[in-house]
C-alpha cells in the first residue's frame, strides 16, 4: 500500500454513459473555465471516502465485510438529472451531474457507510448528496452563471456492482478498482 494512497468506495458509470456526459460538456471544456476536468473513465458516484487506511489488515477487513454485506443487495437503476454546482454560484468549487433520488442507492450507501465505520474508518458526516463530479475549481474571469451549456440528456443506467477504488494521482484515469462486489441480480 502506497503511503499517499487514498481510497474510496463508489459506483462506476458505464463507459457509454461516461462518453455521453463528456460529449455534453465539450463546449464548457473548450472555454478552459475549470482548473481540473475529471477524466471520463473516472466518473463515479462516491458512497464513502476513506482517505488513508491505518493498515493493510484494515483494508482487508473492509474488503471482506463489503463482499459479505453488499452481495446481498439487489442491483438497481439510477437516472441522472441536471448539471449543478457546489460552492459559490458565480465561481463554483465543484461542477457535477446530479442523480434522481433512489431508495436503493440510499440503502446501499447507508450499509456501505456502516461497514466502513465498523472497520474504523473516519468518515465525512455531511449528508449524502449523490453526484457525478465533472470538473473542479472555476478559474475563469467570467462568472459561471454566464457560461452557456445545455441541460444534460437524462440517462438511465444500471448499478450492478460497487468498487473499492485506490487513487493514483500521477495517472489518468486516476481511480483504480482494487476490489469489486457484484450486487445480486435475477
């Protein structure tokens, strides 16, 4: 385990959905308005950000508990909704694509969060706000509110698995699955 490695648990987007999101944001990308654009293969929904584990055994326990608990969850579908932001309206910190409310997603997140807490990870206590981050840190001189971009095409996608990701900051894509748990599907 790399000393600077960060880990999180999330849901990957199907590649064709990621490509569609990327294409829908091309006009904004071309304006060089955000400091960082997320690589399309890194698009995901975070269920729990873990930071750095205390040890390999903590990570091993987490993997085992994730598999035992999450394999009992049913696969489900999600639907994206609108582009939104976190931070100041005229210079947002995060530009993202939201997802519609889903009891299945909330239940999966709650179970995932409990598994992480049981493995002694210190977790963010903010309310769950499911989203797909597209870009970070507005850097343009113009206000974000003046940036023209179209409403996104709403997309459905199925959630068949959950991944434990390791972040590798010097690579693109940055997020690498080191453990995958398939959800139950009929």
